[in-house]
């Protein structure tokens, strides 16, 4: 079967589109999280700001929607048996029960809130979502690092440092006062000796 030049051009364009389009679509799959690590203390509350985008429309005009959203820890693709949060309520991590609130939605906001933080909550938090797109999926994510320190240890360290500084200041003040007192004592003794020598001379002259 012999194809015309126009048909060959159309086929070439169609193949080129099939090869290029997936890359273009994939580039629209994004999750935006803080680039810097988040540092906080035990017992506090943290809100992790998050937003996401995906190709909502296909080349043929079809509309794609988000079917589920999830947060996991230390898993770039959230392939895990325990979720920090899952919109379907499946496989919840017991340690986060009652402490996690999803402040986002299914349309681009994926903000997460965690209360009563524990040091064991430290780790890399990753957000992932699934759509009804037949082929394309969100690539693996690096997530954001959360560091939770023990506030009691921190306060104890501050207290130790404060006591050490106070002791050093008191020691320096005591040393200065003692040196000043010794100087005054020496001056007093010197004056007394001078007056003691002068008195007999005055008596002899009289």
C-alpha cells in the first residue's frame, strides 16, 4: 500500500506527538513542599505547607480527577503498609492516630497538620496522589524532612549553660571585689603607718 506524502507527514507527526507528549504530561505532575528541613520541638504542632498539580485534561478533551491522596514517611512512592494519612482511611499508622489532620483537598492543596509531636515523628514526609489517568502517574518524590527535638533536653541544656555563666559571673565579681578590698586594706595600712611615724616627730618638736 502506497501512502501519499501528506499521509506520511501526518503519521510522522502523530508518532512524534506520541513520543513527546508523555514527557510533557509528566512534567505537569508536581508536588511543592518546603525545600528546607523543618525543625521543631516535642509536644508542639507543625503545619507542613503543600500543593500539587497534575494534567487535568487529555489531548482528547477528557477530564482527569484525583481519586485519593496520601501522606507517608520515608517512602518516595508511598509503597507502605502504614500511612500517616490516607483519604480512603486505609492502613493508618497507629502512632499518628488522633494527631493528624489533612488541611488540603483533592484539587491542589495537600497541607498536613500534626499535633503533639514526638521525637519518633522525625523523618522524611512524602505526599502522593492518584488520579483516574489511565497511564500517567506521579513520579517518586523526595519529600520534606521533619526534625523533632526533645524540648526537655534542650531546656536542660539551656539551664546548665545559664547556671555555668552565672557561676562564672559571680566568680569574676567576687574576685574583683576581693582584689578591690585588698587594695583598700593595703592603702589603709600604709596611711596608718605614715601617721604613726609622723606622731613622734611632732612630739619631739613640741
